[in-house]
C-alpha cells in the first residue's frame, strides 16, 4: 500500500501517532520509553518498541482471523504500524484471569489467586485524574459510550480473552490480565492501541516468572530479557 507518513498528531508515553496521506489511516510509532504509576517513574526499555509493535501485529492478526475487528492494517517497519484511524473511546477495559496488581490491593486476595470467571473492569482514560475506575452508570453519566457500545465492548473484551489465553498458553505464557482500548470508525467499533508486555501481565506457565512490564514497575531486573523472551515465544525469531 502506498501510504506516506505525515505530521505528528499526538505523542503519548509509549507511542507517537502520525497522520498519513490517507485521512482514514494513521501510523503508530512504538518508542522504547517506559513509564509507570502515571509517569511518576520513567525509564527506557531497549528494544521494547520493536517487541510491542511486532507482538501487537501478530496478536491483532490472530484476533482478526477469529472475527474481532481491530485497527491493524499492516506493519510498515520494526517500529511502525499502519492503523485505521479511530475516534478513541475514553475507557480502558481490563480483563483478569488471575489476581494481580491493583486487584490484589483492592480485594486483599493474594497475587496469583485464580479467578473462576474472568473479571472485566472499566477505567476512565485520563492522565490528570490517574485513570479512576468506572461502573456502567458512570460510563452513561459521562456519555463515554452508548449502552449498546458498552455491551459490545464488554463482550468483545471477553471474546479477546478466549482467543488470546489459549494461544499464549501454547507459548508457555499465562495471561494473567490485560488492558484494551477501543474506538469508533464510521458506525463500527474496533479494537485499538496495542497488546504487548506493556499492557498484559504474562507469567511463565511453569515457573510463574513475570515476563512483562511488572519487572520495570517493581524493579525486578531482567526487563529487556523478559521482553525478548516474550517476543521469541509469541513472534518467533528474536527482535
Ligand atoms: P493493574 O493491576 O495495575 O490495574 O493493571 C492491570 C493490567 O492493565 C496490567 O496487565 C497492566 C495493564 N495496565 C496498562 O496497560 N496501563 C495502565 O496504565 C495500567 C495501570 C495497567
Ligand atoms: N503506563 C502507565 C503510566 O505511565 C502505567 C503502567 O503501565 O503501569 O502510568
């Protein structure tokens, strides 16, 4: 496809979004910059951008084949993904299969406790407010999504879990939890953003070793090595 990258539209903590010669398409550029705790902690994870771009492409392709509409249109380079331009819904949807992170804190359950029926949580996508949790009434009150959109979003989040969880298990990875973002284009909704070790918790199935951004958040060391290991297992050859 002959699509040219144009001006920068938006720079986030881990990605830059560029306009293109096509009004309905954007380029996502994946950086090595890492932040945690609403950017209180900052650092660099060498090679992360390549891992996140390639892994997201592999998982979006797999989801597309399973009938989940995603914004992924193609891979332009190691760090650049061509995407359908979306009007982003300001909700972060989190799906959880195992207790970890903020759910352990909120409930007092021990990290690693299995969850029988996956839990979906909604958060407001707002850096100044620190992404507070929302329920369906808050979503309605704030006009973030229509009831029909919210129903689709919850159902699709669970469907994505039923596709990714068994696939990642075949690669020796336990999908503990993950974050999704969605957006509108025309009258349709699509999965957007990325699916990577930045946005998922992934544990080695056998040893339960953490192979995701928690290594950075919690100063566990071996951060780059963990990203490369996930890349090797999910995408194949090393980045
Ligand atoms: P949490 O346990 O801190 O709420 O995180 C749940 C999942 O969401 C975890 O896989 C990491 C991911 N996540 C993001 O992608 N972005 C964020 O800003 C946060 C807080 C979590
Ligand atoms: N990326 C988010 C931040 O900077 C949080 C995280 O992934 O832990 O706050």
